C-alpha cells in the first residue's frame, strides 16, 4: 500500500491505494481505501509514431460530504 496526497478542487486528502494488477509496461490497477474508495486502472498502448496512449479509468465512491 502507498499514500498519495490528492487535491480535487478545494478538497485535500490522503488517498491510500494498493496495487491490485500489474503488467509491466502495459497496466497498473489500484484499489482506493479511505474517504474515497473504489478501483482504478491505468493502461499504456502504442500510439502513432513514437507516442504512447495512456487510458485512465476509475470507479470511485465519495463520502456524503
């Protein structure tokens, strides 16, 4: 697990995450714990030329406040 300082507009929090999926140079999946919880996935694919395309998908649950 690791901690990441996160800012969303005026809200600052420490996002606690765990790596749950790992394919070197292709995919990293994370699970979020704490006030904001859920899962996220970062994927890398080849783009045109020497470019890399980064896709970032998340399903998050936020506190009532």
